[in-house]
């Protein structure tokens, strides 16, 4: 059974709404073609109807590959339901680089590398 996703980002209303709206968009396109959830699942590669139902409900535990495949199969735009981001708010709170990662990257780049001898004695 897939792990439950419970992160701060998924508790944001905009993300939950985008997932829900994406599910509704997929359900509407499926119904417009006259397909059942089982038929959509078969076209996506033998995906169980329960996964299709969860996807259409906007469940965050559904794999992104399944959602993207369904959008592609139904000829829907990938980012149609994502909310617009507030660019000014993003610019005001830049995320600082992790100093530990920066130091580690610098240390790796300064080390001389020499070819290692490969041991092929099995």
C-alpha cells in the first residue's frame, strides 16, 4: 500500500484545490469520451479502477506518472489547473543555500582525482 503523503505543502489550499481540479478535469474528459474508470485504467496499462477513482478525487498519494499519463491520453494540458504563483512574494523570500552543501561541493571540486585501478578478479 502506498505511503500517505502528509507534508506542509500538501496542506496548502492552492495545492489541494489544484489536485482536486485536475481530478475533475480528468473525470470530465473521460466521461466525454464515454469511457468508464475501468476502461481508462486499461488504456493506461491495466491500472486498477480504484487508482483511477483516487486520481479523479485529487488524492495526493496517486503517482505523478499516472496523472501525467492520464492527462496525455485524454489530450489535456499538463499545467491547466495549477494556480498562478505570486512572483513578488517569491522574490521577497529567497531560499538561502545550505552552507554545508556548498562547502561539500567546493571541497569535492578541489580534490585532485586520479584514475582508480579496477579489480576485475572475480
